[in-house]
C-alpha cells in the first residue's frame, strides 16, 4: 500500500517524524504483530536529528527512524523478533537493516535502522542508502564503505519493490549475472 503524502511533523516517544513515516510504522506494526512496540517505546531516533557522524547524516532529513530490538526495560535482545519485523518494515515501504553491536562504531548499540522509501524530505545520505553504491535497491547494507573497499551485502535478502516505488522511479538495481550460453 502506498503511504499517504502527509508530511505533517509529529512527536512520537520524544522523537520527530513526519506523519507519512509514522503511517508506515503503523502499517508495519500491524503486519509484524510482535512484542516490539515500533510505534512507541521502540523508537530510539527519529528524523530531522543531527547526532553527529554516528548516523552518516541519514537522520538529518525525513523518513529515517531507528528502532530498539530489546525487550522493554531490559537489555535482552529479542533475536526471534528481528526477521519478522524486518520483513514487515520492508513490506510497508522501508529499506530496513539490523545494525549489529559495534557495527557502526565501537560501542554502537544493536538496533534496526529504517529509511522510508519515497519520502520527499530524505537527506542526501538517506537517499544514497536506497539507490547509491551501497544501497538497498542494489542488495547492500546501506553503509558507506571505505575507498577501494566493497559494500557489504544485505544480510536479510533483497529489496522488496512495490508498484508505487516503481512509479517514483525506484527499481531493482542488483547486478545480475548472465546465464551461461546454452549449446
């Protein structure tokens, strides 16, 4: 389902999002149906937020959200909840990945990072996580990679592409290997 083009700014759990991103989170929550409350306490970072180099600028515009994967009020990671939540987020129109502990920098917490596909207010860095060299639609993790290095593969499968995303100009950009010639 295509999200509505409502860019009204709202506060959820002390974090700024636009109504479009929140609608997508509610849709994902309905599909997911699990323990993590992704429309409330699980939101740990919203959009239009500058937390320095830790997020590479992806949260400077709209459509970006980070979600806790800990059981509420504990440090217990809900590992079994992560795959179905990622699928629900992707089905709802997010590029979404699990960020492992220490993956971004020493001491970085485990969380899900999601970018709302098609958000008109995405920062350039968030847009690059969709279709840039290390982007979701190319089958990668969205993380910048060092000069001369290679992007890291998306550990959670390829992109989910909906008609409304194609209408916005997005496509599957993964490299395909040609089948061997038949004799």
